[in-house]
């Protein structure tokens, strides 16, 4: 009878404790994921301060419009009122179809004579895929991130996306494009 009682006690404890343990670990996993998502959203909000930088610099993408059909490699250009002080203008690509993150692209060169800028872009994917080109003003931390990204990519020929941009990267304009 001792073994039967032990079996019943173990079954009762398992029936009571098991769901509690499962609930605890499931809750903790969702809590960690929720906290991670909150942190990402906070960083994304920091990146969405185009008003200040956009007003101060007047940077606009003018060479292409939304839903423009583009080649894999092409030049994006635009206009500006003032160059970003102690920062640079850099383009990024976001590919929404099944992928997330940012792919740093070319750093803009400025023509002070006619107040224009230009930078090179590479859009991956296949014909018909969509992507978003972002023009962003990039501070020192963002420059270090993008420089390291390029250095590692050049060395390894691997170009994974960057999940979260630094807080000193401020979007000033964007345009959606479609691969030819």
C-alpha cells in the first residue's frame, strides 16, 4: 500500500505543481519578450525624430518617388538646405518582405553649389519585391556602427541586417521602391 500512496501523492503533486511550473516559465518568456519589444519600440521612437533634423537640414529624396521601379544598384539623390553639422547623411534599406532590419547603404556626397546630394544604393531581393529607402542623419555612434558593418561585410562578404539603429540616427525622408 505504501507504493500506491506514494504514486497517488506524486500524481497529485504533479497535477498541481506541473501547471504552475509551466505557467511560470511561459509567463517569464512572454514577459522577457514583451520587455525586449518595449525596448525596441523606445529605440524606434528615438529614430522617428525627423522633425528636428528634417526642418534643420531640409533634406529630401527627389530622384525617385514611392513605388518607383528600380534596378539592383542605383543612385539616389535629393536636395538640402543645410548640411548636418557634425553628422553625415546616409541611406538605409528596409526590406519588408519576410525580413526585418536595416541595411546601411552609401554615405551622401553634397554639392554645395546647387544644394543637392547623392548616394549609392543596393536593393536585394527579386523582381517585384518591395523595399524602403531611408535617408537618415547619422551621429558619431551611428557612424561607428555603419563603419563597422561595412568593415565586417567587406571582409566576410556577409551582410546581415542591423536590428536596431543607434539613437543618434534620425530619419529625414523615405521612399518605397519596387525591384525591376
